[in-house]
């Protein structure tokens, strides 16, 4: 065992989180650092009495001063250890291959590779290195990914704002292989989508909504069986048409999809044509969702299903209050567009908004809409986005499935 490894010493009492195997060390909990670790270096983390707690990756510029690799003192954090974690994570997703070729292969802390995101789109891999520790092992991780999957193409989309907080420059470049094509075709539950991994949101597609897209499709199928007609649905913040195409596949009669991005809507239209959907079935609206919801409300428009899947409204705890108002706004007006018995699928991908707060916000919107609603279920990301139980912050995507019970006439 090496004795010259830099050591991070915690303040008294700050070891409790690590004893519960929470993988983050905040700068406010650090008493001292022995040695001269550089950004991304492996450090030993100990309590104020010198007792071992974890091996971590040091990040001198971040409020998250260290992210833990392992709580086992016998582990040696080297290339072999990193490769083993990569291979384990990818094997754990094998069960999804029968449904789709778009899978989150590595999900950061949940796979003991804190700050690393890897998505698969057909034979193209896309990475995001969001923390100093995994950045340090970037070439080794790229090689491990190609060895574990047999795919030769890895494109790095490390251009998220989180890198600035780690003191890291933005990257958007080939990590292994060659430049990816302009569009990659994926198949999810029999629906085809085109994905732009170079310029699209996040890594190009919202793979985390897979199960919720299937739910939307099932709701459309059930509606047609029960009512003898296809539903009228509204998909807000539609991006490249994920939910819209699932609804069309389920037999929805009319799907109106709103997004502020003309480029995203063009991709969505292309995706609809790729699946052979009738153009009269799909309507694409380039607009600000907040304003368009008000227009539909004022026009008396009604829908059998409304989907609200906005981008992140709160990037940190400093933005929670403003984000809460935005979530309240869209849910209030979304609820006002529902027929009696109609359904609402509403989501938040803001990690700073936990599931209980999100439910309270939506409940407030129900009250202000002067309606009654049942919550059928809470929704979340798919099984390739597992929640590490000691790291609740990993549950960034949360959703609610509501059914309108009509206007509240009490009082």
C-alpha cells in the first residue's frame, strides 16, 4: 500500500455522510489536505482522527471537493479498477438490448464512476466527463468502452456547464474512432428516431424517458379501445418528437407538439416521416410553451392527454424558487386544458427539485386550477438510470401521472 498518497482530512462530524456511503465531500467539510494533489488525482479521505473513510477524486476548484471511488481501503484505484467498473456497468444493461439500441451504459455515481455519463446510440457511443476524477482517466475510459462494447466510435460531448464548476474546459470531439454522422438511427420499442449526437441536447436524445414514452403509447392504445376513437394529445417541449411518435404509434388521432427550437422540430418531422405516420395526425408548433399554453387556454382548447417535459428549470439550489414558479405555471395551464377524465404526464429533470417538492408544486397547480385530480403514479427514469440508494441526488428525473376528475364545485 502506497504511503505517499495525498490525504484529505475532514472536520469533526463531517464523516457521517461517508460512513453512510454518500459519495460526495463538500469543501465546507474539509479541515486539511496533506500533500499536493492535482485536479483529478486519487486521494485518501479520512476523519479527523485519521480513520480511513474512502478513496476519492480530488477537485480543488469545485464545491464538491472530492467524489468517492470506493469505500474499501483494500481497493487500488488504477486503470484495471476503472476498466472493471466500465465492464460491470455495461453488462448490467444487457437486458435492455431486446427493446432498444439507445441505452445509458454508465450513470455516474450509480456505477461508481462519479461524473461519467455514457450513452449508446446504435454503434455510436457518446460520453460526458462531468468531474475532474473521470477526466483524469479519459483516455483509459475511452479504450475500456471500445473493448467492453466492441464499438469503435466514441464521441465526447463534455460541453455541459458542470465542467466549468470543476475548472475543466468544454470539449466536443472524437475520443475514439471517427467523426459521427449527422444523424444516427435508433430503434426504441419498434419506433425509429434520428439522433444528432454532435449538436443535440445532452448527448442527443432523452434515453431516460424510455419507459414513460412506452406509458404514453399504452395510454393512447387504451383510449382507442375504450372510446372507439384516437385521443387528442398535446406534447409540450417536444424536442425531436419522442413522446409524439410514441403517441402516434399508439393510435392517437391528433398529436400537437410544441417546441421553441426550429431545428428540433425539423428533426421531429423527419422522425415522423421515418415511421410513415400520416402528416394529418401530427401538428408541429414552433412557439414558447408558456405563451402557447395560455393561447390554448384562452381559446378553450381541450385535450385527452397533456405531456409536460420541460428542460431543467433549476440548475442549482439557488434557482429553486424561480423554477417552482415556472413548474407551477405550466402545470396550472396544462391542467386547464384537460377534458374530464383526461390525463396529465408532467416531469421535472431539475436535480435541485426533489420529488416531494415537485409533487407539492403540482398539487398547488391543481388547487389553483379549481379542479380535482387523482395521482395514479410517480414516474422516473428507466432501469439504465439506477438510483444508488446512498446517493438520492441521482434521482434527477421525476414525474407524475394524473387523471382529471373534472371541475371542483365545492364552495
